[in-house]
């Protein structure tokens, strides 16, 4: 009897069907040829894009320019110094920053912005005229383009504003700083006057006590 042997085949059976040609790759020479054929178009589009960008930039700077004016307010430490002490007390960094941040909040509050918009300096600007004299529109613009920032590592509060006219931006920023300092000066003078009144009352009370002590001493001597 003849032995039957099974022979395993390594060939993979594929279904019959159409064969697709391999994807053709582009050689560097062909790519260079395409580039040469379209070089004129590339140059024209480059010139057109540069010209359009330059004209757009010129028109934007002429009709919709943006200028930012910036100034700084030096903020002293919020510490009452005793005139009898030679060495000034040390204040923590976080307390100083918190004090500067409170100054920023005072500058940005609604009443301060309204006082600014009621100023003749601001009302005479073209910027205010473009708001149609509307306080609401002007405040809305200031909320977006007026900035007050407290520096953490420096003793300054930065105040800035952006608008079309550089001169008007500077005038509005300076007017805000002047109004704020004037208001704060009034507040501080009020505090000083109140403190002087208390000191005067204290002085009068001490004087009354001294006069009473002198009378008692005179009676004892008699």
C-alpha cells in the first residue's frame, strides 16, 4: 500500500479580481518642472498679497489707529508712622500688594469713571463725541480699553488707556490720575482733620486734669 503524504503549501490564495497599478511617485525633476511652470503665478500672488496687506495696514493706521497712553502712581505703604520712632516699621509684601489693589478698585469703580466723564477735559475730546455724548457708551468703552493694574513687585499702580488719538489718550489718563489724587487728597485731609480734632480734645482733657491736679497740690500746701 502506498503511503499518502500531506504536503503543506505556504502560498496564500487570493480572490480573483482586477489589479490596481501602484501609485506613481513624483520625482524631484517633475516637481521642479511644475514649480517652473507656475513661478509666474506664485510671484503675482505674493506681490498681490503684500500689496493688499500694506494698503490694509496703511488704511487701518490712518482711519482706525490705536494708541495707548500709560502712567504710574506711586503708592506709599499704608502705615501710620510714629514721629518718635526713628526706624520705620516693616510691612509684609502681601499687605502692600493688597493696598495697591485697593487703589485699583477705587480707580475702576463706577463713581470714579462717572466723575471722569463729567470732566470738561474729557467732554471736549473727539473720543467723547464719538460716543454721541452717552455716558453709558463711554463707560462701556472704558470697561474694555481703560486699564488699572497693581504691580506685585513694585510700589506702583499702572494706569493706561487705548483709543484712536494719542494726545487724547494721554489727556484722559492724566485727567483720571489728577481726579483720583484730588479725591484721595480730600479724603486723607478729612482723616487728618478728624484726627487733629481728637488730639485737640485729648489735649484739652489732659489740660483740665493738670489744672485739677495743680489745685489739689495748692490745697495740700496750705
